[in-house]
């Protein structure tokens, strides 16, 4: 199992957290998701899931993953 931390832009309220969690949980291979509104991060435990699939799920929910680099 792999753990990935995503920094997310665009969260404004608690309902944003639930929307992002639901989007990430819908990605095949994702085991657990915890989104922290205060630090704008999503903590994702998953099997063999590409970063792009996680990023795309967040994007489709209306938010943006900040690229780490």
C-alpha cells in the first residue's frame, strides 16, 4: 500500500472536504482518504494508483492539486 499526500487549492468549507473525499474514494484502488481543511491536504492510502488518476478525480470535483516539485 502507498500513501500519497495531495495539496489542494480551492477548498472553502467543510462541504468541500466531503466532495473531495467522495471523489478520491471513487478511484479504483484507493483504500482510505482523509482530507484536512485546515492545512488544505488530502491523505490517500491506495494500491497501485497513478498520481494522475488522483489529480484528475480532484479536478473533476472542481478543485486543483498543487504540483509538488
